[in-house]
C-alpha cells in the first residue's frame, strides 16, 4: 500500500482540481504546483509550494521551462527499493514525490479553433507535462500518476478509507498515463505530417478518443468501444448528433459509416438503404422523396429489414411519412424540416441522427483511407487536385481517335 505524502499538481483542464487538492491537503499531503494551477489553488485558500521553491530556479521563457529540473525529476524517478537511489537524492536534499497530477496543454482544441496560427499551435505543445507523466509512470510502484479528472474521486476515496493506493491500482494508472501521452504525441505527429509531409510518413500515428463503450458480451467474451479521430475531415458518424433513440450499437456504427461513404459520392439528392453493412438499395433522383422511394424498393426483401437509411438532403415530412411505413431503425441526414423529428420520435425504436454538415461530393474529404488487416494496416492517400491539374481526370485523357 503506497502512502501519499507529496504531490505535484499541474493541469490545463482544471475541472475538479480544487476539490481534489483540498481533499489531499486534508489528508496531510504536501502540495506543489506551477503557474495558473498554483494561483488557482492559493486563491481557494490552499497552502501550495511553488515548483521554483524546489528547483531554486524561476519559471522562464514564458513558462516553457519550469518543471524540467533534477530537483523535480529525481524526486519522481528515484526507486524507493534501491538504497543507492535514496542515498543519491538524500545527499542532494531532494524529497521524494509520491503523486503527479498532470493533464496537458490543449493542443487539439487549439488546432480545431478557427484561424489558429502555427505559432499558437506550437505554443500548445506540452513538454514538461508529458515528461513528468512518463517519469511517474515509469516509477509507478512508488508514484501515482493521475491524468484525468475522472480519476480524482476514486483516488480520494481510496486514500481516505485505505490510507494509500494498492500496487495493482497504481499499475492501472500507469497504463492510462502512457495511453494519454501516446495519444497526445499521435495528435501532434498526425497534424504535422498531414500538413507538412508530401509523402506518407514512416510510421502512421492514429490519435483517437473514446466516444462510447458498448455492452460487454459474456457469451463471446467481446469488449467493444467506439473511438473517434479528433482531426478527421469531412462528415463522420462520430461528428454527428444522436437526436433521438438509444445509444448506437457496434453494428449501427458500421452501417452508418458505410451509408455515409456511399451517399457522399453523389451531388444529386441521394438515398442509401443499408442492412448489415451491405447496400440493399441506393438511388439518386430530382427529390429526396423519390430517391428514398427508389432506393427502398430496389431490394424486394427490404420490407423485412431493420435497415439504416442515409439521405444527403434535409428530410422533409413527405419522406418521413413514407419512412414510417417501412422497417427503418436508423436514419442519418444533414437536417430535418420543422416537425419531422417530433414525428419520427413517435415511431417505435428509431434512432435519429443529424450530421450538421452537408453530405455532398464537392465537400467530400478523403485525404486518407485506412484499412486494418491482421498484423498491419493499409493506408491510401487521396490527392486533391483541380481537374485541370489532374492527369487522370477523364476530361484530360486523350480520346481513342486522337491517339
């Protein structure tokens, strides 16, 4: 059971941090902090040492250098079971650190803001935070590392009731910590490589964020979850809003992804009907009502399917009324006319989604296509060239008569 006597706290996301720090303080934990976190904790009446009190060196370079110091990292990395480690930090009067509470600069949020400059993006690449997280995770048997506000209440409860943290739990915190830094670095690497490399990188980073856990299936032993890519371009299932219905299943998401991919190939009003990731009908017409009517009738067995429907136009009442007579369980489209959502809610068990973004050929972004295979991945990069610059575009190919 690991006792917590000293904690370093440095967080960008300050959700719940005051209450957590207060809880630690009431348990006799010495608090050390940096910058805005330290000011926030002091403003709330907590006694907090500044990192510079330990390093003997002030923060510099607009905060770029503050925790990168032996007096911090030796206290984190020293193995408690090695007498030479403890002797070394003792000789330098460095006290051990038992807990590191860190979350990182908001790189993703900065990238996703409108009109963000490259300098602003670079300023939001955290250096000291990942270093402290990795140091604490490497020494997980002696240092608890917290990287998510969702961890605070459980840790406080364990400290209050048990007086410390078990090694098995410290190990799980370590695993979560390495996931957090790996994903953070993957976001940076993916953004920079997509923006500044004219070729596929030697290793392809894939940052993801969990959207939902699916129910555990005890019969098959399968655990499943849905993850989104934070910088994925174009229309996606993850970027759509569930307006009504129970949460999506694994199969729902597979069908929706297939439907969106199909419909995005067309500029005309188009509807796709999907069942178990296989199109049972897809059609374009002058109106979305006619497109849906045709797509649904293509498969003579469609009447028996609990299908997924994707429309690339706003769903009007006429289309919704026709849909109410069919076995449609999931619907996704860019939007709904007034009253349509309320009408569809009255149907039994329908899930209603809205992309909030046009689904159209001219706006389609397919920069990368990824296909996971056993033991690896296939990646294809789509270049977006104007027609006049694309030698493979049909308009630029020579006709047989001219050869």
